């Protein structure tokens, strides 16, 4: 039989359990950072700021005859938003689907907040 007492064994188990909890907490933090970086919103933001996103924005602006897709009033490109017709919060798989995007006034975009058309 081993020379270790039950009391010592319990102490080792409790210390090990505490260490496992610390490691798990660290892993959870890393996972949260990874999920945030690769979230549908972050993925869209990266595309929007890319050359492809900027080219799409100009093309879409011209296709919409320089008008807001929501209120149909004239729109300045520099003051516009790229709006998700079906919101990212409800439809994350559509975050980069160009058929789900349009150009709007910021106020028109924000007034719809998370509503489907």
C-alpha cells in the first residue's frame, strides 16, 4: 500500500481541481477572443473595409441611382450605411450574401434595427 494518507490524497485532488479550473478559464478566454474575431459581424466589417467591399458599395450606390433603398430619397455615398436586409443577428449565415445588402441612410438603417423587411 502507498504511504500517502487519505487526507494528503484529498488535498492533492483539490489542488489539481483548482488548477484545472484555472486552465479552463484561460481556455474559455481564448475561445471567446477567437469567436469574436471570426464572428459574422467581424467578418462583415472586414469585408466592408476591404477593396472588394468598397467596390461593391460604389457599384450598389450607382445601381440604386444614388438613392436610399429604404426611403428612396437621394443619398451621399460618404454618408451611407451598408444595410443587411435580413439582420446579421437573426441570419448570421447571410452576413456576406450580396443579395442581402443594400445602401441606406444611416437613420433608415438604424430605424429598422434587427427587423426583417
